[in-house]
C-alpha cells in the first residue's frame, strides 16, 4: 500500500475513534465554555495526538528503515562512482604523461636535430613547428596535472591550490588573489581531494561560463571545519539549475560530510565549501 494511503487510513482511524469517544463520553460543551470543558478538550486533543504519533511511528518504521537503507546505498554508490572516476582520471593522466608526452618529447628532439642540419630556408619553418610541438607538450602536461593532482599527494593541499590558481591565472588571463590562513588543521586525504576538486570546478566555471576578471580563493578555519571560498566578479547563474559540475560538487561534499553553498547574482558568484577537520 502506498505511504499516502497508509497515513490517510491511520489518521482516519484515530480521528474516527476520537469522534466516537467524544460522542459516547459523558461530557459536553456548553454555549459558554468553562475552564473544566477546555481542560477536557485539551486532554482529549493530547490523547489523540499521542495515539496518532504512536500509531504512525509503529506503522511507518519499516518505511523509514527502507529510506535510510536506500540513502546509505545511494551514498555508497556515489562514493564508488567518484572513486572510479578518480581512478579513470589517474589512468588517463598516466597515459598522457607516459605515452603522448613521451612521443611528443621524441618529436621535439627530432625537430631540434633537423633544425640544426636543415638549410636556412627550412630552419625557420622547423623552428615554428618545434615551438608548436612544445606548446602541445605543455598542454598535455597541464591536462595531466588537472586530471591527477600529483602535487596534492606530494606537497599537500596548500601547494596544490597554489599550483591550481597559478595555472588558472596563466591560461585564463584573470587576476587571482589567494588567501590561506596559517596553521590550518589537517584534513583527511578524501577531504583534501574534495576541496581541490571543488576549487578546480569553481575556477573552471569562473573562466568558462562567468568570464570573470577577478577571482579570490580563500582557505580558512571556522570552528571544527576548514572553509574554502571561491568568489568571482563574472556573470551570475541560476543556482537552482544543477548542471553536471554543480551536481558533482554537491555529491563530493556529501561524501565527506561537507556543506556546499552557492550564492550567485548578476555581479558575481561565491562557492563555499566547509569540510570537517580530520579526527585527532
């Protein structure tokens, strides 16, 4: 039976029993209500509410248990999906570095050798081709870093965010202000990865969709939480319309018991993520 009809029948049963009790009970309400009658009605209402609460709790307990199990399974499924996504990012980054990057390096060295032996009229063209290959190699390395933040594993969150903002400023042309409070408490590796990915997505949105000129990234502490804020002066958007990027940020925040809030207006957007510190 659907939950709606179950609740309807339960409430109907309780109210019907209450009505029957008032009909059969040796009490009445006079035209001028007195204190004793108000007391009787109040007690009767309390008994009805208590009975309704007890019956609903007993009847809907299995439904609540199923909902909790479904939510737990959904959280576990999201965790597995994001873990698989990170593993795939790692694999692609490794292939870009080991295969594409190495092949481009070989081409770059070959072009350099050809440029030395080529006639003067071809040397200039080979030099241009070599620079284009070098730019392609730099792009491959940058994409690999974005897919797998090795600096996060090697040097920690602060250095990873510094590298991220530097790359963003270099390739977007926007001005980036980075504020990191000293003495931040440690986070779990999962929380650090979530903070990094949310910052990465927020900066990407600021450059790709908001056309921002000034961006501020801050990492501070608020009580028992570390707070990331990314604020830009670009075009705002409707935060009620979840795209893949926003949905991914929210799912990642949920996995580490974090709180993600978005404020957007015509003059800019602020992404705020608060994650709990690592247990002592």
